C-alpha cells in the first residue's frame, strides 16, 4: 500500500509546514530588530546632505524589505515538505535574511554617523530670563578655565549680571543664556511671557541668534533654569540637542510643556527629567497658572487646575504629578521674601540649596 503523500517522507504534513513557518518567523523576528532611523535635525540636514540621501535610501529599502517579507510569508507558510516550492522558499529565505542583516548593519552605521554630528559637551546648563552669555570648557585645563573665566567676567560687566554666583563650575562644562535683553523685566515681557509661553520655547530657538551655540551638542546632564526650561524643551523636541538626563530648576512651565517633558521620558529620548522647586519660588506656579488661565479663556473651557492654590508647593507638586507622572519632583524649603520676591527663584539660591 502506498503511503499518503503527507506522510511518505516519515514526517506529517503539519510538521513540514511548521518547519517552513518557523523559518519565515525567523525572518519576521529579524525584521522586528531593524533599528529606527535617527531623525536629522534641520541644522544637521543642511550641513550633511549625504546623511539626508542615506536616510532616504534606507527608508526606501526597508519599505521594500517589509514587502518582500510579507510576500515570502504568504507564499511559503504552507508549502509541502520536499516540494520544489519548499526548496525555492529556502533559497529566497536565505537571500532575504542576508539582505535584512545587511540593512540592519547599514542602519546602525547611519545612526552612528548621526550621533557623531553632535559635539559631546559634558554637563550643560541653560540660563533663563535675562541671561545672555556663554561659557565653554569641554576639557578643563587650568589655562582654558582661566581664559573662559576672564571672558565670562567681561560678559558680566557688559550685562550687569553676576552669572558666576549661579554657576557650579565644578559641575558644568558648558553654560549659555540666549535672552533678548539682559534687563530682566524687558526680557520677561518681550520674549518670555509674550512669545515663549504660548509657543513652548519655540520662539527663542527660532529667533535668538545665541541659540546656534547650543544646537548640535550632546550632554550627560542638561540643567535648565527658569525660561531656560522651555528653551531646553524645544531644543530636545527638535532633536537639535541630546541629553541623557535633564534637571529643571525653578522652571517656566505650562500644561503643554509638562506633557511634552513627560513624553520625552516615555519615549526614551531622555532617561529622566527632574524638577527642582524651591517652595518660595513664584515662577513655576505663576507660569503654570497664568497660561492655564489664558488658554482656558481662548478655548472657552474651565481651567485645567480648577483654580488650585498653585502658590502652595504641595498643590504644585500634585499638578505636576497629575499632568506628567514620569517626572521626578524634588522640593526644597525657601521662605518667600516680599522685599526680594525672586530670591527663591535665583539660580544662585538653587545652587546653594543643592550644595547642602
């Protein structure tokens, strides 16, 4: 008696088709390991047209590969053991897997090339309202530190600010401020509140010429004070800047900004975002409450935070946790001083609090 074709080889037909299915699944698993292609910031794309071309070619290639994988799976999932179709499928699978592995390698090479366009800058700090200065010591040496300190002293004389009081020189290699005015009130009214608040920092990175010195850098830690928090947020979201960890000191915040910070952590673009808040600092609660009030009126809705007493640190912490649960909040005690209402907001105060 002749054995049925499905068992003539000593292997049930189900086992035969399963063996081929496992091979197609291996192709699919390899496809799932294809790394996402790094985004090209506008500044990188402009100065590196070859990277633009490479990314376009890789994008087109991976679309074609996905199509081939789907086609192979559909064609080979149920071929019979020992058939000519199975032999053909094995050959196509081997060729496709080699193409897939080659594409993965080229994708990794491309991502490494994009990463290399960022200048490693150690720990960085972005100052806020009224800060218009720059300090850069990528590899600290006595000579470079002395030269940079002398340049900073000159900037302080021109601006009428003592930036040095607020900078931890043992911690930060790069410090920048890109304010439109060194006068706090003028910068606050002309840029910070009227433009950066509604655009979540986009205005400053588009309009302030000093931003070019910040774009294209990568940091281990990026500290952002006051309005600098919105500048950091816009720079990170546009991928002009990279950072492993972000620390926000007395930040200018809005509901939208908090959600965007939360998304940066959720997506893995940054490992952590920590808000450091002095209890007597009026800027974080006022900026959050002010724009919540304005946007609610523009949109014809109730305020998101329902007129919470945001000047109370516990309510502010609760608001942050509700809107951005992935953010960490560290609260320091600092008594509000009516004769110096910005004392608890001053970066020098945050610096001294952090040293304790």
